[in-house]
């Protein structure tokens, strides 16, 4: 699955966790730092009706997840994982 974009900020530990999960499972994704990219921030605000929850992760099917757990990401991507996820 391509076309996944993670919108977040370098200071956000949940952003780092989500990016690490995707990378560990070989999932290609783009990264947008909403502190530096005004268009990225505008998209996050639009998707959330003015909210700024990060990470906001968008998918090619038009859906998005807000601050997902590793388990939520795995389920969305159809990734089988063993044991409890952080």
C-alpha cells in the first residue's frame, strides 16, 4: 500500500512511534512536519474540524487515523502482529 502520509511534528513521541512501526513493517510513507509545512497543517485542521491531534495518518482510500496505536495501524494495514502492541 502506497500513498500513506504521516502528519506530525519532530517533538511528538507518538509520531516517532507510528513512523517506527511503519518502517519496521516495510510500509512506505511520506512525512509532513506540520510545524514547518503550512499546507500540511491546513490539511490536519480540515480533517479534524480545527483539531491538531498528531500523528494524523492519511491513506490512499481517503480515510485517516488520529494518534493510532500500533494495533490500530496493523489492523488498518492488514499486518499480522503477535502479542500486545504498544
